[in-house]
C-alpha cells in the first residue's frame, strides 16, 4: 500500500513534467514547420501563435495530462456548495488585489535585478499581448486560457491532490500553476492567483467558480493592456483605480479573515503527505521547469 501511494505521488509530480515536455516540444516543432513552409507573416504571426498554443496546450497537452493521471486516485465527489454575494465579491477582489499586489512587488524586484546585472529579462507573454490583435488576445488569453487551465489544474490535478488534504492540494496546485507559466514575470503572480482559485474550488466543489474568477482576473489584465496600447487615458485610470482599491481591500480584509478563522480549509489527509514533494517525479519536473524558465528569460 505504501509503495503504491509513493508511486501515485511520483505520478502527480511527473505528470506536470510530461505535460511541459509535450507542449514545449510541439510548440517548437510547430514554429519550425510554420517558418519552414513560409506560413508566418508579420500580420498573422501572433494569431498563429495563439492558435498553435491553444491546440497544443488545451487539446493535446490536456489529453496527455489526463492520460498521465488516469490511474491516480481522485477524491470522492463532494456536494456542490453555494456562495453568498458578499463571498463572490470578496473572492473577485482578492483574486485581482492579491495577484496585482504580488505583481507590483515582483516588478520592483526584477527592476532591481536588471539594474544590478545590466541585463534584460524577456517577457514573451507581455510582448505577444502588446503586439497582437485585441480580439484574438481577449478570446485566447481572457476566455479560452482560463477555462482550459482551470480544467487542467483545479479540475484534474487538485481533485487528485485532495486525498492529501485540501490545504495541501491548494498549495501544491498553486505552485504547479505558477511554474507552468515558465515566465519569471508571471510565476509569483500566478501562484498567488492559484491560491485563491484553489480555495474557491475546495470551498464550492464547483469548477465554475475558479473558471469565473480566472476569466475575471485575465480580463482585467487584457483590458488594461489594450487601453494602454491605444493610450485611452481615462478608462485606463478607472481600471487602475479599481485595481488599487482591490489591493487595499485585500490587504485589509484577508488578514482579518485569516486571523478570525473565517477562512477554514481542512487539511485532513487520507494518506501520509511525506514525499509528496521529495520524490523523483516532482524533482525532475522542478528542474525541467527551472531550465525552461531560464531559457525563456535570458535567451
């Protein structure tokens, strides 16, 4: 029994690595073929990139991920819980406020690193959003991306991790979600967002809430980038003001909620949590993602 559980823990860690290998291999192969057959133009390069990534990650990658975890035990199906309107609004606020607060800190740190090392850190996602068609960006980054990423991380991975406790499942999945982005600019932001999305999933047992919150979060970011691109000062100011209000409310209410015990997450585990991180599968994935992240950041 103990050996079987350790094997499941390895599969959980390794599944993310397999997923990353597949989507990156297909991405490089697709890029090579598109260039080789002269299908990429200045006008369509970003739309093609969105389409290729969507097929690659949300169709092929998702199928491979599900296949890799097909024999890993899922938590028993739990009854769906409703959210009060105040809870929904607070979750929306914390999703944006928490993630954006961490993003500000991250950008300050990266600016300091750039100044010290006299080097640039690539941000391919920001470049793509800035240069691509706004409609395509909204469809792929604000709608399709959140839906399929939630199906992968909260809908598939978290369900299998909940046998080790809900708190453990939220943290593990948030880290995996952050590392999946392989972008130094995005990883801290995504981990923070992932904690809220994971909480919404275990709180409600309903995938629609993390999907909704993820769409809301990405929509804010995409809309802000579009407003910045077209230099729409007044709408941009309004969105930035809403983000700042969300940050302030998050910094006020989250500590209060946590200190008063109003945010309760069970960590009752069916199996021993030992070696959930310290196993060959997880370590292999971590090393792989670090390598990919460094390559994308500096090469």
